C-alpha cells in the first residue's frame, strides 16, 4: 500500500460530495409539497454553501464507504488513502460547512446578528 493521498480520487469525491451536499441542503430547507422554503432568503446561500462544504468534506474523508457503506460484501470498498494534508483539508471542509450552516440557522432564528 502506497503512502500518501490519492489526490485524483480525493478531488473526485470532493466534487461529488459538494453536489450531493447542496442537493441534500436544498431538500432540508424546502417545505416539501407546500412549496417555498422555511429559511429566510438572505440565509439560504450561506446554508447551501455550508451544506456543499460539509458534503464535500465528508465524501473526501470517507470516500466510497460513504456511498456504499460497509454492508456491501461482494467487493468491499477500499479505504480512502490520506496524507496529513488531505485529512486536514477534508476535516476543515466539514468544520467550515457545519459552521456556515449553524451560523445561517442562528441568524435565521435571531440568536446572532
């Protein structure tokens, strides 16, 4: 097993995770069949950017295990190969995305100005 990060796989997981995170974030803030959004319009971009960053960080950290899981036993997914830098960047994206979503929610509910 080689040492260091597989940067192509890391970047591809990052991109797909960002897309999935933003789609999932838009489902979170939508009202469903009633239409519209429950989050204030000025807080939506921050929340969606946060969801995209959170999804990107999770996907780049866990790799295929995030999408397939550990229950697929025929050909189990390989562990994501990380270096210190790739692990740091993934966890930073998760923290920044979670922070952006939290700040957007706190601003929406008036806890932070």
